[in-house]
C-alpha cells in the first residue's frame, strides 16, 4: 500500500494538469529505508511527449547526487498519462528501475488542464511484473 500526504498528491496532480497534453514526471523522495516521502521533485520530461516520458539526464544526475548527500532515496516515481488510463504501458514497465519505489500514475484524459476528475493509481513493478496497490491519502 502507498501512503502519501494530501499535499504531495495535490502537487503531483497539479503538475500533471500543468504539463498536459505532454506527460508530466517526477519523484517523491524520503529518508533512505523509509516508505514515506518527504518532498515532491518535479522533473523535466526531456521528450516533451504526450505518450512518453524520460527524465532529463543532467537533472536526474543532480537529483541522485543531492539524495546521496542527504541520505534519501526515491519513494515514488510518478508520471501522467494524457489519453489513456492510469495503468503502466509496456514502455513504463520496461523502464521501471527503482525496485523499492511505488509507481504512481495520474490520468488526465478526462480533464486535461482543467479542474475535474483525474484517475490516480499506484503499482509496484518488479522484474516486469505489475501489481496494483491501494493508495491511502493522509
């Protein structure tokens, strides 16, 4: 089960709306070994694509160095789907490289940049196997 703070989820949804029609992406980081995130880090979708996301490599390197210095790790990897449901694509599954992370997807297909419903779902992705998990918002 993913437990996420309301403020963090609101920030992720806002990011997804702002970047629509392109996919938004980022992470929630927290203390190493913790299953709770302490801050949301918006990342640049280097591909600026409505169907794919890729972290900017230089930005990702800076993030990993900062996390290492602060003894932090990625708790959640998030991104949005702009035209499909909040379920990992084959590409999402093949690029899932953080075994400890929750993979949170936000679908903005119904609302786009406007206020309105979004679909939020979380998964664990290990060795290509996708398992949906409950999301609890604190």
